C-alpha cells in the first residue's frame, strides 16, 4: 500500500511540473511536437529512475551524519552532508552522459531534434529536485526511492506530453495575438496545475477515524422523519380517543 500511495502521489499530487514548476525550461522549449516530447520524457524517466536510488544509497551510506560507521567506529562521527549537492549532480551528469550516448547511437533523429536540451538534463532542476525531495522526505528504503524516481519521471512525462499535444492543436486555433506562443502556454500550464491540485484529496480519504458520537446528515434526516412519524401517530391516537 505504501508503494502504491507513493507512486500515485509522485505522479499526480506532487507532480514536478504542476506542483513545483521544476524543469520548466525543457518543458517549454521541447513541447512543440509530441514526438520530441515523448523522447525527452522517456529520457527524464530513465534518468530519475537511476539517479534517485543511486543518490539514496549515497545519502544513506556516505553523506548522512554517522553513515560511515560501516567503515569502523572511528568514522561514526563524520558528517558529509555538505557534499550532497556535488555528489548528486555528479551522479546525474554521469547518467545523462549515458543517456546521450544511447540516444545518439540508436536514434540520431531524436538526438538532433532534442538538440542542446538533452545534455541540459544534467542541470534540469526536476532531476536534482527528485533527489533532494527524496533526501528531505527521508524515504526509508531503496525500493521506495526507486518507486519515487519512476513516479516523478512519469509525472514529468505526462506533463510535457499533455502540453505538447495541446500546443499542436493550438496552432489551428484563433488565439489572440498578444497571447500567442509562450503566453497561452503559461496560461494552459496554470490551468492544468489547478486541475492537478484536485488530486490532492485522492489519497486522503479514510485517514480520519469515524466518531460514533458525531451524527451524519443522513442520520439526522432519518431521525427527524422518525420524530414526525411518531408525532403523527400520537395525534391520531389522541383524535381517536377524543371521538
């Protein structure tokens, strides 16, 4: 249950684009065509799925205070958390280079269409944000870290895919001249973000225990009907006795 909740929450509730607006540069620049958006979104999913678990391991066994105790008791007091940004970015840059080599080898057309934005995944704030959120939320296990990385990547993928599909259709729409281009794109992104905010209540239902002392609306209505019925019966009996 914890894995399912984290997975859907990272996609819909804590979406990197619509909840935190991370990775907006690539989101706006590479979302003119659906095919290009799919390629970049898949690359982001892969990088997040690899870097978040790797950075979890670095955080748990190297960076946190006392994480080096596995090397011996003399290292138990070391705190290397100040190296988090450097280590996380180094891991991300390594994985991005791997993705760039693979894409250039197997899909040169996609490599050319992505252009400079493929190597810029290394400095994409959504990628670094995934690792930093993983650290700040103190995700407990490697499996949950992998789950969070994949879910965050899918959320970013859905965001850029949706805006790319909308932007392709907008070309044939009569958009007012001052709003054409990035103007209408920002407006649509804001509306989509408001829509995704509605998913915030998706995983909160049933968390609070039901208090038996608190009457529901249906219970109060039924009780009022019972009182009216009992009053009607009493009045009928009284009328009968009077006659």
